[in-house]
């Protein structure tokens, strides 16, 4: 059976883009069980309040909820368990150092299939203050208003 080619988005964490400034983005593989992959293919997962951390030289994602596969019986894993992310040791050490020294956070931004492998897009993020969120909302509404006026003008 040939492997599927290309990138297919499964889920994205839009709340992270609202709460954080994304300074850098990284791609990591994720270690899943068979029934978890089937559940991910069905789209039954939640990235809303999850984060990643470096623990004992390994990268782990915490708080990601993957609902149990309905036909999985006793093979189903705990839906809220910590899952290991797969990156090169050098990259993990570099990320861990930046998180420790600069006070940044690792946040999963999206989950997608890349040539039949499940991948996680990690963002190295800095938290937004309330006034930053207000500024973003004001810019977004101004941009929307400009687009609306331009559409009226050209119509």
C-alpha cells in the first residue's frame, strides 16, 4: 500500500496564537499508539491547553487530549497521558536552554500528517500581556474595516 504524500492539517491551537507571541517554530514527530493514530485520523483531539516541556533530556507534550478510539477495546491508552516528542538531541537541548534562560514556553501550535507520519508544530513562545491582546484586537478590527471600505469603493 503506497504511503500518502503531502501535508494534511489535523488540528490547530488558535488560542495559543491569541495568548502568545510565537518567536520560532519547530517540527517534531510524536510517539503514539495504534489506536491513538486512528483516533487522530478521525479528528478527535484537543490542543487547547497543552504545552511541551523538556524532562530528563526528552521532550514531552502535556495536556493534549486524544479521545479513545471507539473500536479500540482494551488497547486504548489514557486520553490525557504525556506523549513523547521526537527531535534530535541537540535541538532538544537548545530548546531546553532557551526555555530555562529566557523564560519562554513551548506550545504545540498544530498537529498534521506529513507523508503518513503525525507531526507536531511547536512554537517557542513569549506570553502576551493584556494590553498586547487589546492592541492585536484593535489592529484586526481596523484591518477588517479597511477591507470593508475598499470592497465598497471597488464595487
